[in-house]
């Protein structure tokens, strides 16, 4: 996993029955949903709603994902998803996240890589953008600097 740098953005969630498998252990797909929720919320807190990007035909699809599970999250656990935006690497926008239990232990670590795609010309004419529009660039800079 990439070293944690910068100031984290936090999202707090309870592990609910719908997040778990039949044994009460958090299902792996729930981690992905929380990672996306954390990114969307951090972007909103940095002054840009993800829905505004979508309205303009801009999307940030995931092109890389790595999760390392350290210990199980269980139904009833309170969890903080602590995310940090890393500086852009070529066309990739990397995010590092940790799932932290209420006792301070790290349950999982994740690295997500996004790219910026312009769909405004239609779904068959996707364009990979190397430079973010000014408002997205400014929001990303605020995210890198921290809350």
C-alpha cells in the first residue's frame, strides 16, 4: 500500500446488517461502496458536487483497486473511512484509504486509482482527459492539502 501522506478526510459509518454476509462479517462489496461514498463526500466538502461533474459529462471511473484486509469488520462496528488524495500520477488520480475501527486498529487499507473521462460527446466518444477543469483541479488541490 502507498504511504499515507497529507491530511485525511473522514467518513464515519456503522456496519449494518445489509453490509454483512450471513456470518455477520462485512461483505467485500460494502468496502467498495464506502470508498466511493468517501470520495464523493470529500469532493463535496472541497466545494464540488460529483453530480455537477456528471451533468457536464465528466466521470471519474476506477481503473485500479487494491484492498488489503487486516481484520474483520463485524455487524455493529463503528468505522471511520480515512481517505487521502495523493498527487496526480500521469492521468491517474490516486486515493489511499484506511478502515479504522473504534479501538484505533486498522481493519483494511485500500488504494484506488481514478481517471478523468469526458463523455459529453456521447458514450461511444469517450475521451481521457489529462488535465482536469479548473474547478475539479482546485477541489483536488484542497483535498490534497486536507480539511
